């Protein structure tokens, strides 16, 4: 009996020791996890692969204005434990970001950091950017990226040369200016948060070839511009982000828009719907489902027109930095336009309104198939099929100025070719959203539709373009030039 009691006592004692040992081990494991931020039971606990650090967007330097720093960090094993971003100058590190994953590790993280040199107290010279990332494995694998960035707070200086810009809503204008000091990476006119790029004036006129700090910008006055709420100004920015803004004198005259109605019978509406739907299917465009003919046509016009604009914008993303045109522009055919730029076009199917909007160009109806002529010298940057515009040619005339010719039946100017003023580029047709023989014509400036009537007007071209160039030539060069 005493032997059995002793055996039981020994068993209880063993269990007690096991419980104590387990408690000590559990407490130690808990503290280990707490202190090291690792998990011995995770699949990546023994992973030896370090995280991957990528600089997705890095500034070329640090200037007086804030610059964006975009960092991506990934770890597909144990996951991220800590990410540190800092910048050092003269052995004085300044922490830009520190993120510790105390609860749940992350395997994929992106950081967008605004880097402001003046707020950080940096001095002109060089600074060392460092990005560190650690994972949650037993070994605490790490990865780092270092980059030396120049620090320079000097800004370019803008001096306006042309004294006054007088324009009309929906029109075009030209301004000359000098950028002194540092050579700009970008420059031009800013309006309604959009930049209309400027170019070296020596590419415009050979008499300016010795004046590397002289620039010229052709810019649109958007039809939505409101003089009492919007503004225009010049900007110059160097390669490390230092920006200078400068006002210039301008006046925008308002104008009233007319209107016209496009009425479609059911037969024409069905034909146009089917044509647009076929184009949408062929190009992977998915309109929303509508239950009525007018609704289908409205939705198709919305998505197909957006696709047309995106295609043209892509063709114009690298504008020709040279002037390929001269003198006033020509109309594409000999007939008179059926509408004015900016007129409000209202489309009806029967008595049901389909959609309403300002006309971005003008339509030239013709009685029979007619040759379409280039309005001025330029390069073909697009020649092909679009949805609402049908067969289309786009000519780049340089400095952001382009012309668009739509609804053609055939195209005779191949992509990339240079064409002269009044050279045939195609023939009229009724492709796209057209019901009769015609050509749709647009003038766009940096992608923004503008009034083509100005560019057809010899006097307007002389007053707003040629005379300004002559004025600047006299002021800057001191003579008539070449």
C-alpha cells in the first residue's frame, strides 16, 4: 500500500515538473515571439531569403519644392517586420518613415513619401537616401537601397517677352518668355491644372538659334475657362523639382455658343448603333446594357468617343518639337462647314434626346466623294479606324498643334509620312457616326479642341502669330533676323 502511494506521488511530481517546465517554456516562447516579432510555427520562420526593396519613383535630386519618393517592399516568406526610410547629410540621419509590424506581418507594402529638403533642414550639396527592410524570420533577413541625391534650392527665373495675349474662349494663343538660370526640364503655360508645354524658340524660328534661354508656348483657351475663377500662368521646373511660377498679361473674351439638332430616324439610329456596337466588340469595349434604342446609342457614343480620345491622345503623347507649318491653315474641302466650333449639338432619335454636348470640330458635308487636303504641313501620327470618327487621319504640325480628319472613306497618307499643305490625305466618306458624305475636321492644341476658324483667318494668324514673332525678333535679336 505504501509502495502504491509512493508511485502515485512520484507520478504527480513528474506531472508537476512537466507542467512547470511547459509553463516556463511557454512563457519563454511568448517572450521570444514578443521580443523578436517572429513566429516559430510560421512556414517562413527559417526562411533565408531577404525582402525585395524597389524604388518605384525616385527624384533626381532634392530642391526647394517637395518631391515624391515611392518605395515598394515585398517579402513572400516570413513577411515584413520593419521598414525604415531615412536621409543623411554630414552623418546626421533624419528619419522619413519607420513602420514596425507588431501584430501581423505584411508581404507587400508601398509607401509614397513627400521629401521636402527645406523642412528637413538639409543644406546644398549631397544627401544619402537609405531604405532598409527586415523580415520576421529567425535570421531577421534584411535588404537595403542607398542613393546619393544632390541638394540644390536654386530656382529657374522666368521673364515674359510678349507684352499682351488677347484671346477668345475656345481659341488659341502664343507667348514668348525667357527661362534664366537653370535649364528647365519642363516649362509652359498652366491652366485649369493642365500644363501646355513650351519649346525652345530656336526650333520655331532660325533667327533665335543663338538664344537657348528663349522659349515659346502655343496654348489653348479651353471652352470651359472661366475668367472670374480660373487663371493662367507660366511655369518652369528643373530636373530636381525646383519650380518657378510667373504671371503674364492676357485677356479672354467670352463668346456665345450656338446650337444645332441632329435628328435620326429609327432606321439610321439602328444602323449607327450596330456600327458602333461592332467596333466596340472588336476592340474589347464593354458598354453598359440599356433597354431602349436611344439608351443604347447614348451609351455606345459615350464609351466609343472616350476610346477615340484615348487613342488620339496616345498618338500625341510626344509632340513634334519643330514647326512644320507656315501661314494660315486651309479648309480640308471646298464646301462650307455645317456648324461652328463649340456649338451645342443635340442628338435625337425621334423625339427622344440621346445626348447633348459642345461640338469639338466642324462638319463639312459634300455632295459626292471628294479629296480631303492637309490643312498645312505636318506629320501623320495616326491613320486608321476609330469608333465615332470612323477612318481618321491626325496630323502633327509641331509645338502641340494638330489637325484631325474623320469620317473618311479611304486614307492615302501613310503613318509617319510628312505631308505638305494642300496635299491629298484621303477622301470624304460616311464612316463612324456619320449619316452622309462628309469630313469631320478639328484643330487641337495640346490635345484640347480649339476654334479652327482662327487658323483659317490670314489676319488672325498675322496678328497672333507672325507679328508676335517679329516683335520678339526685334526685341531679342535686334533686327529682322534670317
